[in-house]
C-alpha cells in the first residue's frame, strides 16, 4: 500500500486486529484486548489525518478493485461527512474497547468479544466510506450478521430467541435494501453513490 492510499489502513487496522485476536486470543491471554485498542488508535490517528486532507483537498476516491465504471467496483469514497464519521467511529470504538478491557475481563468469551468488536468497527468504517451501493449492501450484511454474535449471551435461552428475532428482522430489511439496489441499477445503470 502506497502512502497515498493510507486511508485503506483505517479499515485494515481493525480487520487485522480482529483476525489476530480471534486466531491468537488464547496465546496472547488477558492482554488480547490491548490489540484492539492499539488498532483503533491507529485508525483514529489516520482518520484525523484524512479529515484534514479531505478538508484541504476535497473528496477522495480509492479504488481497490474494478474501475470507475465497473458495477463490481470496490473502493472508498471519502468526503467531509464520511471523514467526520470515520473519526467519530474510531473515537467511540476506542472508548468501548477501553471500557471492555476491565468490564469483560472475567468472561470466558473475552478474546471472542474483542475480536468481534474489532470486526464490527471494520464494517462500520466500510459502511461510511463505501463508494457504491453494492459495497454498502455487503457491509450492511456483515453488520447484521455480526450484531447478534456480538451482543447476545448464548447460554441464556430467552436471549437466544431474542437474537434470532433480531436476525430475522434484519433479513426483512435486507430484502428491501437489495430491492433498492437492483432498482437503482435498473433505472440509472450505475451503483456509484456520487453518480447517483
């Protein structure tokens, strides 16, 4: 990754932290949560830098796959609003990670929780910086799968039922979202948010 593409590191830092904590949580031990805090600190610093860049130079687009005209384009579009949201998400995520260091310390799923928290931050970053509707839909799907895993106690049967109901309601919303993506492409022939 060239330095000009440093905004990609905003997303990659929590993704790498989530993978590290998920795969090596038992090896790292009780300090596993600090990996997430460090990743969020990197994301916050880069988000503040990106906010400055966007304020001075204007909106920026970073393509990872596909081109400007491709339906399957995969990239980030960052204007001032999305840059502010990246800073906001990173700052709140650091606070949640820091709070969870002690609050969740005695729980059996400590590493799993911190790993899922980092993945959730990655997905939120992706949602606010998506360059097109299809990419936004993919990140929305990931978030709706992560939330039940992150926020429910699966040893308590009523909680499991609640998680299942939430999951089903998200699927109903996803159907409407996907229909909107298909209609937007059918009417306008593009999914790029700026062109739309």
